[in-house]
C-alpha cells in the first residue's frame, strides 16, 4: 500500500512523550500514529482505540525522562541496546 506524507501540528510535550513511547515499543512514531488511525478507521470496530491514547496520557508527569530531550533519550536507548 502506498504511503502518504502527513504534516500535523501537535503539542511539543505530547510529541516528545510519544517518541519515548515509540522507543519503548521498539517502533517509530509514524507507526504508532498509523496503527492508531488503522484502529480508528476499522469498520469492524464500534469503539475508538482509546487504550493506546490513554497509555500516552500523563506519562510524562513527574518523570525524570520528561526532563530530557529526545536526543538524550535516544542516546540512552542506543547505549542500553547497543552499548554505544
């Protein structure tokens, strides 16, 4: 299936938190959004995919990780994963 580039305006804190969640799930932010939209548009489902959205809600509050930039978090991830 062909991919389409999509530009969104999203609160910076939400994007940074979502990137952390993507790293934790070993996926990309694009895949998280795409999977959410798949669930949202699934004609067999009568419910919204709230569970994934609720996982992201409030996870950055009082978190030490919330005080780090995306680059710092990515570096931590690679250090843990690859010893770099």
